[in-house]
């Protein structure tokens, strides 16, 4: 029995496999064809692996920024990054994170079913990050074992339903319906920003979507291109200031 439990825990320690299992259960519950179940499960696992690979690329590009900034302006600091912090925390809290994530999603479904918070949080990587943070906080607070997983899962499930709930009035303004919610753990900031926007609405400010940019500058509407160009400028300024 212990060997079986150890085997299950080892599987749940691997985030990509855990998310794949969740996708597998969901596809089976929807009575999808076998081919779709296999394809959906494998694509979910591969997608999570690709997400991790992208995080490595991001880390590799951001890490030198702190050293260059220190050299240029003699200021000590770090470049905060979710993937870096989570990857470090998982070495010690991987099991707790995986279990809290799995049962937290179950708690989210239960809360959505039996309360007014009718939202299912589908932003998987954010769920993963939040599960890790909750695990670390609860372990530091003295929780362990089943109590750690129980309290962590309920906490995660609650915020997964609550945050889309408080953002929904603004989503309704934007989309004109309640068909889709907004799943993000930075929602409090967005709600505050939305409240400011509502307060300033009588000023009849124009949306950036209504701006007529010259055709030669239309590429700036693509966020990936804009971010890449912005980071290039930032790096150039910093390396010039840092010197050879």
C-alpha cells in the first residue's frame, strides 16, 4: 500500500503529468472519443512542457539585466520572475504544490456548483503558481500533511472562484455578456483600475483601439513586437551606461 501511495505521489510531483491527468479526467467526463482523449491529454502535457521551456528562455534573457543594472548605476536588486521563484520552491514543496493544485481545482468546481461564485478558473499556469505560493505560506505557518493539503486546496478553490466573480461587472461592460469570465490572480488591481475607468467615463476618453496609427507603425499594435522592441531599447541604454 505504501509503495502504491509513493508511486501516486511521485506522479503528482510532475506538474505536466498532473495537468495531463486533470485533462484526461475532464475529457473522459465529457465522453469524448478515445482519439480525442488521447490527443487532448498528450497535447496538454506537451503544452505544459513547452511553457516550462519558454520560462527557461525568459530566465536566460532576464538574468543578465540585474547584473548590468548594478554595474551601470551601482544599485543592488533582483529581477522578479514567477518561473524562477516557483522552480526554486518546487524543489522543496513540489508534492504539496501538486496536491493543492489538484484538489484546489476540485474545490473550485464544488464552490461554483453550490455557491453564487459560478466561475471555473481555467488559467492553468496561474493556478500552478498560486498553489505553490499557498503551499509555501502554509508550511511556514506550521501546516503539514493532510491539514496542509485540505486548507491549501480550499483556499485555492475559493480564490479561483472569487477573483473572476469580482471582475465580472467589468467583463460584462467589455464583452456585453456573462459567457466568459476573467481568470487571473492580479484581479484586485484590475478591479481598482476598472473602478477608476468608470469614474472617468464621463470624460469620454478615446480607446487606444480607436487610434489611427500610420500604416508604417501598425506593427506596434502587436504586443509581442512592442515588448521585444521595448526590451531592446532598455538593454541598449543599460549596456551603454554600464560600459565595456
